[in-house]
């Protein structure tokens, strides 16, 4: 009647795929304990590691859990303990990890009545609370693992994407907070045909590169002509960190989700660690306690 679980951090957008591409990181994530109780509803009984609301309707795990409960014929309820290892506002899917973990754990305890796709829909309600928009590019990879593509939102269509064997991610979280809701407000809602052409060329190239294990193609597809030029203004030293990461051998580098975290993909662990070193050194000049994660992508 109780489950302990790990819910991974995720990199959303992956440069060219705003709101549609994401990938799970196995090296960092939230831990949760979920318990079946007779009392109806969802209660957050413990929240350790971050200063976040514990009221069910103000907590992303609570809201995602309520969405699952509303679709279920289960008459009891759940208690949730959340041990946050992902900082809120870091850009590596903090809200998604809690939302996805909650619904995944509840579904296991109920004997898996819901499909993965349905779980994504419930978890998206947590994202709606966190950012104002029910985007799925963090919750889908958190639930499916690896890379995912949101081919369509209506109807929801999630496509799992292959991960090449030697693909590694490096992510640095400079210690500044950027709220997804704020960094969405500054985006333009219209794009030019010219930018669209570049962007969907890159999305296609990235997906093809991932399936063909073509690291060079992955690298040259990691471009973003629409969101990065605007959001990078919120991230000190972004252009320098990107240039230095590429110089250190990264295949590509961009903003993780809505930032301020920056991610780079590399072929092989040693390059990924070299990139981590370069990123760390750059940010040591600006802030202390910047978190760096190096993960093999599975
Ligand atoms: N696609 C979302 C955004 C991801 O960029 O706003 C947030 O993590």
C-alpha cells in the first residue's frame, strides 16, 4: 500500500523543439513516497528540500493526483511525501518530476488502470498550475523515459524516440531563478515562415540523428532561431558558456526548458565531463553553488 519512487529531471525543448521535445535525466530527480489511505482525496504530508506550498490544490503533485482520482473509480485517497532534489525554477522540470511521480506512483498502487498516455494527461494538470500552460514536454519524458516527442497536443500523441548509446547530457544550473510563467510571457506568439522553415528542418534533423545514431547530425540540429534569442537575455553569460561548451567538444548546447539551466549534449562521458568543467568555471565567477549534472541518456 506504499511505494517509494524516483522521478527524473528532464530537459525540455532541446533547442529546436519548443513545447514538443524532451529527455529524461537519470542522474537527478525527486524522491517520493506515496501511500494509499482510506480517507478520500490527496494530501501532501511531507515536503522536504524546497519551499513550496503543501495545500493539495496549490501543489503540482496534489493537482496532478486529483486529476487521476477524478478519472478513477477508487473510493479512497493518497498521502504523498515529496523529497525535492530538483530546485524549483531551475529549468530541469522540477514541477514535472513531482507531477509525473505522483500519478505514476498512484497508478502502480491502483494496479495500473491507466495507460502512460493517460498519466501524461493527468501530470499535465500539474504543469498547468506551475506555468499557466499544460505543456507535456517535461512530463512525457519523465513518465516514458529517454527522449519523447509530443507529435500533437489535441489529440495528445506522444512518440518515444531512440537514444544513441554514447549520448551524454551536461546540465548546469546557475543559481538564479527564472519562473517558467515569466519566461513564457516574454515570447512572441507569431513566428516568420523563414524561422519556421529553419526550426522544423532542425526538429526533423534531430529526430533523424537520434534514430540513426548520427552524432554530427544531432549536433548541427541543436539550433533554435525562435526562443533562445529571446530567453537567453535572462541568462547571464549564456553566449559565452555556449561557445566554450562547443569549444570543449559538445555536439550542441542550449537552454534547458525555460532556463536558467543550460544543457549540452556530448558523445561520450569524458567530453560531457570536460564540458561540465568549462561550464562550472565560467559560473564560478558569477555565483556560488551552481549545480552541474552529467547524465548518460538512456
Ligand atoms: N516548453 C516549456 C517552456 C518547458 O519552454 O516554457 C518548461 O520547462
